[in-house]
């Protein structure tokens, strides 16, 4: 169990570093850090970590802007999440299109 906690802590630290990179608009570094955290969360079977990290990856792509040849992205605010997506403090809107 201590190995799992240690791996989870490492992944959490990667997400925190990714958040700082994201805030500084260094999207490539933020994406790399999130991908590393995601691999750890998947390896230890942490569904909450997986979910929140996938959301973060989506927000990184949203922050980067439109992909060449693709459609535009609307101007909704971005939210970078910590490990638990259910922990208050805002979130992605849940409007239905």
C-alpha cells in the first residue's frame, strides 16, 4: 500500500507542476507532465486521478486554441483541476448543447 501512496503522491506533484506550466501558458510542458501523471494513475488504478487528469489534458488543448484545419473553440473559461474533480471551487460547466 505504501508504494501506491508514493506513486499517487508523485502523480499529484506532476499535476501541480503541470498546473504552474499551464498558468504560464507553457502548454507543451503541461501536457507532458499530465501525460506522465496519467500513466501513473492508470498504473495504480486510481480512477479519480485518471478522470481529473484527462479533464486537465482537455483544458490544455482548449488553452492552446484551435487545431489547424479544425473547428474553432468557444471562449469558455478554462479550469485546471486537482486530483478530485468533485472538490468544489468551480468546474467545467455542464450545459447541454
